[in-house]
């Protein structure tokens, strides 16, 4: 009985040692990866800040003004002006065409037959 | 230890009787004694052996453990952590109120040299001089060969320059990373931002510190590492700022002015939406301050904040508003306006020697800008009350705005507030403040009488500010200012739909040698709009403008600052999301009702 117990304990210790060994390397690998990712993030952050700076530089008002002047024949952009405020009442809103009830029900039936043919046809043997 | 005798007498006698050899007893005892001695010696030597073994074991175990550790651990190069260098380079971005970038950081490189590592200093000097035009070959050669170990060459490199230096390929030329402050909008808002430069410098990093403006005023919080990820939002609106700067610059050119300033302020919060001072500079390449001369000549001078001017008749509304508040007058009260007025040895006259008198209503005193009328109102108020009122409007103290320049700019106030001071101060002479002070004071009138605290930050704390004027007197004052635009001295600013109200001011420039210049003026137009429900205050100040379009040069604000301000309002009000006011809207509603389209 006792040798068996010794053997089991030994096996246990060996298994744990193996697990610890693997865990050690996994941790080291993980740490390396974290460092790489950190460097990546820092690099990407830097890139974003450069892109942001460039975006702000390209969109600086002085440049946009020059561009609108250069492309005036195509875009015809002018500075905003008080006259450009409109009134809601002046907007031509969509108006439903006048229609009577019977016409509408017919439309709905037609719509149903158009949209649901499979359901109608499904129970057929 | 009790020694046993070798020949105990009793045993010897017994042995002799028995006929045995007594020597045997002696030998036997000797042997026993030797046994005991051997045992004790053996124990001691065993202990010695054990101690020695332990020592050897410990020594070898240490070696084994150390070897094991060296074998098992990963070889890692010692790295310099950012915090350990002692220089923190991060700096928070600055954005406008809508999040558009005003100042940010960019990574670039500085160039330094280790002359002792150089292979061919002479060639390096020649090649560097080709890349950087400000380097001299002889100078560089001397510095590379005089035996020093370290040498800074450039604080900031462009990527192209860096590549060119790389191409020289000398191991003695080295690059250090740098965070550089970048202002993508160039000159726009230059005076607000100020500019930055390098403080403490090391090979691996350099500190970016603010030089002026907000960069200097907010330096410590911008540099705070825990806040460096969060951009600081200013109250400035970039689009509005650009429109104001553009109109102001063209106005300045057309009117041949030396300088100009404009302040646009939200009347309820005191937020500065736009602050322009011309001429301006590029904060990316901040010029050096001019020494010796008048600092106002430098483009670095912020006319809107540092420029302390006598703002002339724009001050008249304060005297009238106070008189309304005290119940001394109503807008229709007739006051003495018989010019010229004599007070002691002083003569107070109107512009171009006119006479609006003998009597003028208070509303007309403002509309026609009568010095004499205002003087009489101010005399009724009295010196003490007038001073206290101007003080409560913040016109006699430092402006609380966050700019570093504002902290050193005291308004010029007469020390002795005599009655003649009361008279001149009522029409803005003998007392000098900055346009920003004036904007804050006009905001108080515009928002119904509550003091505002000018601020350049969008998220500034809102405090409960004291009420300076009753709503009624503030509204009456606004109504009178509207009269100036509809029928007074500022008709050029009557922008359709925005009900501009305001007051012109023309002040002769003081001569540093004493007295005033004859033909040099500071023209100011202080306006608020829309008059029915004021939202914004705009101050426009022009330095030595002259309108040459007429038969003779005109230098009053009505022909210079007023049209410029009108154009600014026309451009800026739509950008601020202000619909043209009631007059236009009502018209369209009426039209819509007539055409019958409104019910559909």
C-alpha cells in the first residue's frame, strides 16, 4: 500500500511541476505580448495624434476659404448670410395625393397579394 | 569527572588473595578509561564534520540556485521608464467650443551630436551646412573639433531634414524624440493661445511650456499628467473667430488703421466667442518681443486685452443706465445739453462744436452722443456713486479672464475722483480700459443687469453673479442703444433682421509727450444684438482709422468702426445660429397666410 502512495505523490509532484513550468512560460509569453501591444498602442496613439493634427491643418479656415475661392465655378459657396434662413411655411412639404376610401382598400389588397405569395402557396400539397 | 583509580586497593587485595595478577585490574581499568576518552573525541569530530559539510552545502547551494536563476530567467535589457527621466512631455490639447483642434502635440526629433564619435567631422559640418542654411561650416567644424563630448544642433527637425541628416550617415549625429506644440490654424486665435517653447531639455524628452496667453495661464493644468489625455475646450468658436478676423482685417486695410481688436461675448455666460487682435503673429513661430519701444507696436500685443484705451462715448450709456437705475431720469426726461458747457476752467463742447441744446431728451443724449448732456446727468449722480457703479461693473479692476496678459493690465483710473473726472469719465475720457472690460460691462446691460465674468473656457464654473441693474433700467438702456443705430450715430450697423443696438466712441489718442494727438483717434463701436432679446455683445476697436472715401477724411467711429461691426454681425450672426429677427419672420408668416400655404 505504502509504495503505491509514494508513487502517487511522486506523480502528483511531477504533474504539478510540469504545470508550473508551462504556466511560467505562458506568463512570460503573455508579458511579452503585453509589451508589444503597449508599444503598438503608443505607436497608434501617436499616429492618431498626427492624423488629427493633419486633419485640423487641412481644415484650417484659411485653407478652406482659398479652396472655396478656387472651386467657386463648381461649388458656388458663399459666406453664410441672414437671407438664407427660410421659413418652415415656405418649404414644399410632401402632400399625400387626394384619394377616396374604396381606392385605398383595393390598393391594400393588391399590396397583400403582391407581398405575401409564398404564405398563400405554402399549404398546397 | 570523577577519575576512577587504576589500581583500587580493595580489588588488588582481593586479587592477591585469589592469587590473580593485580596488573590485570590496572590494565582493565586503563582500557575502560581509554574507551570513555575515545567516545568523547569521536563525538566532537563528528560534529566538526557536520558543520563543515553544512558550510560546503550552503556554498554549493547558493551557486546552484544562482546558476539556475540565470539559466531560467529571460535576458531583459534594462529600460528607462518615462517617469524616471523627470521630464514629462505630455500636454493637453486645446480645442474650440465645438471640439475643433486649436493646439495639439506632434512627435518630432531634435538633433544633437557626440563629436568624439564622429568619423569625419569636417565632412559632417559641410553636409549639415547644406541642409540647414543657418549653420556655418567653419563654426560647426570648430565646435566639432574643440574636444567637447556633447552638442545640441537643432531643437526641432522636419521629417525631410531628419532623412537628410540620416543620409549623412555619421554615428556622431543622434536624434532625440521631442513633442512639439502645433497650432494647425496658424495665426487664427494667436493672441488667445499665445505659444509654447521648450523648457527643461534632455536627450530623451523635453518639457513644453507655455509662453503667453492661455498656454501660459493654464500651463500647470495642461501639463498635469493625469489630465493630459483630456483636451481643454475653449469658449472660442473657430468658424466665428475666422469670420471676425477676416472682416476685421479687411476693414483695417480699407480704413488704413494701425491695429484693430474685436471681442464677441455671450451676454449670459460671459463666454468669449471670439477675440481678435490685429496685427497678429504665428504662434508656431512666435516672434521675439520688441525691446525698448512701445510694446503696443509688437504683433504680440493683445489689443483686446492689454490695450488700455480711452473708449470715448461708449461709456455714456453707463452714466445714463445708472441715472435710470437711481430713478433720476427716464428716457424722456429733458436734460440740459447747451454746449459748450463751462465747468471751472474746463470747457466741455460737442463734436465739431455742435450744439444739441438747449434741452435734449435722455434717449437723444445717447443717440446724438451729447457730451454736455451726459456731463449733466453724471453731475446729478455724483462722483462717489459713479465710481462705485463703474467699479461694480468691473471697469476699474483687473479683468478676471484666464489670459496671462490680463493679469498685468490694470485699467487707467484717475487717482483723485474729482467732479471734472466725473464729467470726463461719463463720456469715456480720463479713464482707460480694455475692449474686453467694455464687453463684460455691456453684457451686463444686455442680459438684464446681471454682472458677467468673462471667460475663455467653455466649461468654466457658472457662479451666481450679483445684479447691478434692474431689468427695467437695463431694458431701457438697450432701447436707447437701439436708437443710436436706428436714428443716431451708428446707422451703418443696422443689419436687417438683427436689431443691432450699440454706442459709438471716438477718442483722441494720447501723445506720450503729453496732451492728445490732433488726427489720431481710437474708434470703438460697442454693440449688442438682437435688441429684443440680447444674446451677444460685440466690441470693435480700430486704432487710427481714417475713411478717405469722402471729400475729406472722416475719423469718427460712425464711419469706421460701425460699418466694420455691421459687416461682422451680418457674417457672424447666422454662424451663431441666430435667425433674422421678428421683422423678417413676421413678414413671411403674413405672406404665408395670404397665400394660404400655412394650413396645408
